C-alpha cells in the first residue's frame, strides 16, 4: 500500500537504545534472518543494540506519532566506505519508509565524504534488492548472499543545505509529537464532565 506521506528520519543517540531494542525485538524470525543474515534470538538482538557505537556509527529512524520506531537504518562507516543495515516493521512496509531511510543515509554519507556505500543481504530479501536496483547499485552474487555497491558523488552546497533542513524538520516533528502526547495525557487525567471545586 503506497501512501503520499513524507517521512523525516531523525538521528538517534545512546538515549534511544531502548526504542531500538523494542523495534528490533518486534521483528519476527524471518525478518531477523533477512536483516541480520541469521535468525538472532532476543538475547543476540539486545547484544547487537548494546554494541552500537554512536561515536563511530550513525543510526536514523522514522517513528510514528507515539515515537515508536517504524524503520531504522544503521550506518557503519569505515574510512571512505560505509555499510547500511535497514529494517522496517512488517505492518508499515510498502509506504516509502525504507526508501526515505536509504535516501537519508546516502545524503549523510555524501556529506561525510564517503565515496561508496555497501549493502549485504540474502538473495531472498526482495525489498532490499528492490532498493538496490532502484538506485542503480552494482549487485554481485556470493553464494546465497548479495552484495550491492553504490559509488557516491561528492557533496554539494545543496546536499549540505538539504541535510540541515531535513534535520530541522525531523527535530520539529519530534518535538510536536512529544507535545501532542503530553497534551493527550493531560486531557486523559481530567475526564470530560468532571469539575473539581
């Protein structure tokens, strides 16, 4: 189901690890197999999240109005190359979330002077293969695995400005969602028709 929604990916940091744990634990066995290349149990998923180094890597997420993570991209940078790992919850697929996360990651990498992005996935990961083909990535086969590479053009003043604007928009939307949740909780605390004297 395609929508006309516009998604803004916000950068995550250490304080968001609990939200990341919740997101990855919602992936079923098949989705974990596609995301990680093997079927991780809950303990292994938690170990993965705890091992994310936000000083070295970057993580972007798209969340719903309640700040639940719907999709996330983990960007692991090594020199002038970066590897992406992407996941989107089953109930929110085919809405453009994966596409928005991929585009946000690529823009960030261009602005960090990274020259090539790599995605490793299993051959049965149709969603990731679709993204790779859509963006013209060079796909190589290694047994049952696929490795897709994309050479990145240099950053421009336009990419720096667009990244700055998207970060401001994502930050604004996050604050608005927080204020909305706070307002709803206040309204719930004072049911309609109740008047305290």
